[in-house]
């Protein structure tokens, strides 16, 4: 087997640069979809059901794209055609979703918003999945920590930019953050326009700057027979289920960790907006149209930017820490810190209005809104680890010729817990917590604790 060449820092950077724009789009989705759907008429208790569209699209799309990209080679490369194609569709969906109110004469506005949400998230998945495999394709084993940590840094840098856009447009440029019932604020609409454009341009940069190894060279680096045909038993619909039978044990063990961590993350994305509006701004349950609720929605962007910034900073050091004390140790401690952070949000409630200087603008918010930034440090550390450590651990246990399809199957461990959370979270909120969304973040914290414990049972292995 031919030794794989080391990449320079900037080559590794270019491989993952497209994730900067993808995560800008994903951050805008995470921080604003609940707000958009509420403005379009969605009930608070029904929000988790609408959010199921996101993991459901990932569940369907990623294994298909992963399997296809394993067998693709053309002028653009192996993974690049899917990365670019997904980005084009995602940008289009981002331009359309916040304008759902313009189609009211064609179909129900909420239905159009949901369809664009599903299309946007599905195309994110088309683009994301090959990116995960691309790092493993292009880097030797000794550079995997750096590769996935760099990817984590770019993901979180993009998330910072995407998260603050609506707040920045409102407070620095004076673009309205309120809108009549059934419509989306102009600040959100313009944020989606900017995010969609950034997504497309950054992905084009990666496609142009990254030259994937041609089949013969790739096979030499990975110890594969370039002329070997795909085993017939792994082709077609039933072949997919046969692949599940040879799933590496490491992947199954990581699935347990993924279940608890992504169950918690889903709850955060769905319920942080109502939790902050109720617990900090004192809004009534179900209030999504008042000025206070919109101000809370803008502050969510700052909080999400905060955890993404802390995640980006931690990502800079994460690969070196993982090299010294081990990937599992970093992973477990990060999830533990995340669990503590989620639970601690309950302590920060209400408070007097205070003046805050954010450098690019100044705002008046309740004092506890500022204190919420402390839990975001822990959330950011956990998020950075979730984005990098499972893939770094998993990549060495997967066969090189099935890297894409197994990375796609691994997405089940992301989509599955989110779907379950979407099905049960609304009922838990209604029947156990009386609509008080802050308690759902405590539930997320407990789930993160269980994820941290589960890491102990993961046994990394080498692929044959």
C-alpha cells in the first residue's frame, strides 16, 4: 500500500472550507426556523413535529448519497459533484423559505414553509455527507484529528456568522425585526439571502481548490484493487441491509453516544427560543408575535453565535488535546460539560433591563439574558466535540471502499434520536412541564450526561 502524502494546512483548510457557508445556512435554520414557523402559524407544542422534517431528510438522503459518491468519478471528482449539487439546491431553498407568505394563493403558507424547510435540510445533507467522507479520503490517519478539528472550526465560524446575521441587520442597519401576522421579518429574510449566497460561494471554493485523488491513486493509498467490482451482495435495496450486518462494532457503540447527544441538541434547537422568551423576557406561553418575543428571537442569534464561537476556539486546541489524552477522553469530558451547561440555564431568569455594548451595536436586554452566555461556553465545547470526535474515531474503523456509504449510515445515529425527540418532546412539554420550555433544556442536560457516560464503552478498532 502506497503511503498517503501529508497535506499542508491550507490544503486541509480548502478541503473543508465549504462547510463555512453550509454552517451559516444551518445556523440560520437552527436559530430561526422555529421563529419562522411560529410567525407562519405553527403552535408551540407542534414545533417538534415540524422539525422532524430535518432529520427525516437526513435519514433518507445521506446513505443514498454516501453510497453513490463511493462509486462516482467524473471531471469534478468523487465527492465534489454531490457537494456542489446539494449547495445549489440548499441556496435556492434558503432564498424561498422566508418568503412563504407570497404563495398564500397557491397553497397554505405554513405548508410551503415546511416544504422549503424539508428541501433546505435535505440539500444540506446532500452537501454535508460527502464532506465528512472527503476528509477521510484526503488525509492520512495521522492527520485525521487535524482534518476534522479544522472542519469543526470552520463549521463553528460559519455558525457564528449565520447566528448573528438577523440581530446585526436589525441593530446595525435598522432592518425591521417584526412583521404582520403570517409574515416573516425583513431581517430574517435578508439573512437567508446572505446565508444562501455565502453557502454557494464557499462550496465552489472547495470544489475548485480541492483536487481529489483519481481512482487509481486513491486505490493505491487505501490498499484497494481499482479494478475490483462491487460485491453483488451489497448492491441494490437488499444489499443495503446486508451492509448493516457488517457494521463495525465501534460504529454501533458510537451510536449510543450519538443518540443521547443529538437528542439533547434537537431539544436545544427547538426550545431555546421559547425558553428564553418565557424564562428571560417573561413572555406568555404561545406568544410569538410580540415585540418582546421578537427581541428574544434576535438574542437567540447572539447566544447561538456565542456557543459557535466557543466551539470554534475549542476546535483550535481540540486536536492537540486529543493527541495527548485520547479522543474518547476529550469526547466524554466535553459532553459532561455540555450537560452541566444545559442544566444551568434554569438558574438565569428575568432580571432588570441593562444596557449592553456588543461592539457592533448596543442593546437593552434583561440581565439574565447576558448571563446565558456562560452556559453557551459549555454548549460550545460539547458541540465542537460532537462535530469532530465521533468521525475521527469512526473513520479508522471503516473500510476505505465503503467510507461514503457507512458515513451515510452513521447519519442514522443523528437522525434517529432527533426524530424520536420530535415525536415525544411536545407531549413531554405539555403534560409534564405545562408548556414551560426551560425544563426541556434541563432534559437535554440529563441526556448529555448519559452520552458522556456512554463514551466509556466505545472500543476504537482498525479497519481490515
